[in-house]
C-alpha cells in the first residue's frame, strides 16, 4: 500500500465534488484526472480542485495509462456501461450507489470486474465508518437480545430547493431515479446488514418477504416517497421509510428481546463532530451512550483508503460492500420496485 493510488473521477456533479474534496485529505491517493462530456465542465472542476488532467470525454479518462482507480459518479443508468468499460480498461472501481439499475445489471458488472481482475466496491460511505462496525458488533454480541424489529428512515424534501425538482435526475424515470434508488438503497442495506448480524452471519441476510407502498409522481414517473416491510428469517421484521419529497428523517433503530438500540446519524457519521453516538437501552438498566470516533469528518476519504488497502483483493471485507452484498441489495430493491409497479424506461 506504499504506492499512491492515482484517481480519476467520471462526472462533475455534486457527489463528484464531495469525493474530490475527500481525496485531497487522503494519505493513500491523489486525484489526477476528471472526465466530463463537456470540456468546459472538466476545466472548471479541475481549476476548483487542482486536477491536472481535464478530459472532454469519459473515454479519454480510461485511455490514460497513469490512472489506477476511477470513481463513477454518473447517473444510475450509466453505472453498468461505464463500470464495465472501467473494468476492461483495468481500472479499479468505486461506483456510486446504487450499483446498477437492477440485479441483472449488477451480475453483468461483477462478472466484468471478476474477469478483468480489478477491485470494485459500491460506494456506501456509511459502511466504511467505524460507527457501522460498532453497531454490527453490538447486535451480534446480543446487546439487545434477539432482534425482532428493525426500523430505517432516510428522506429529504427536494421541493424546498431552488429550481424545478423534476429536472433533477433523482426524480426522473429515464435515468433510474426515485427515492427507493436514491436513499432506499441505504436503508435496505442497513436492515440486511443488521439482520445478518442478529443471526450471527458474517455478512448480510436476505429478506424472505417484501411488501411495499409508494406514491409515484405523474411528472417524473418514479416513487417520490415509499414504504417497505421486510420479513427476514427468524421473523425479524424491518420497516423502511424513504422520500425525495418528504423529509422523514435519518435514523436507524432496532428492538430486541432485551432492549433497544438507536443510531441517530446512521448515513453521514462524522460531520463536524468529535464523536458519533449509539444509544443503547438494555431492559432494566440505565440508558447508555456509546461513543464512536467521528474520524475527523473524513467519511468519503475512508472509501478511497479502503480501495487502496484492498485493491489487490478485488473487494473489501464486510461491513463494507462486498460483491455478494451489492447483489443482494439490488435484488431487494428490484423486489421493492416490483411490489409498487415501478419499471424504468430502459427495462421495458
């Protein structure tokens, strides 16, 4: 790991900017290139973040022999195409969530990654933070007894932002948008991970049954807010609530036979705090607040450093997103969308 990983970013949007800022704080990697479909956009991005190579196409990025790893920050419907292209170009991959549009596409991407011998991880940054590992540890050790009910919420209200929210890719069917794909993927991934911990699995547990409800908007033709109930083995039940036009909050909770656990800030741990807090209420005992290091706000930096440490292994260990974990998450999202009748244009 002594050799610095040379990074490129595909795309220049909001999350690309966040990752570029995070890479500047990494001790394992340097950002040397950015690619966009418009040279002016690449140049502006490069000037802001000090990126020396600003390319007018994504193809130019993949043709650069000096690039070791690529962060794919593109809209959901482009993840498969450019993930496969990165793999064939022998570039390690950090791909924004959700990994692809559906389970079938995820299989295709992982097959390409495997056959070309490169690293690939779906970029759920919260999975890389020690708060997630500590939550898994508490549940696996039986801190709240046998887990019975899980709750995960993640939502925001785009209608309060400037501009027409329906012009945003998050509310467009043609690019694979909707609240399930944008933030439901987080909530589902947490439920699967913690259900697995509850039954002493090394990784995740897949739901046996999924029932979903949603409001599908007329303009964007995607879910604008949605619910799902998941039944896991051992009758562990999970309730998931998400929204793109309703700020339902951000929280993870689990109730067991011997207590209750809450993670108040599950998805963005470490923002401008010294510590994150996991609340633990054991039956008949005083409430505990378990402190976890916030990692100095380096949430997205952790993703880059994990790739650097594990790039020769092909994938990172759990609780980071393994390939099987990503496949299970995409399968669960498929079933949720199927239960509400949501099909993307490219799937028809």
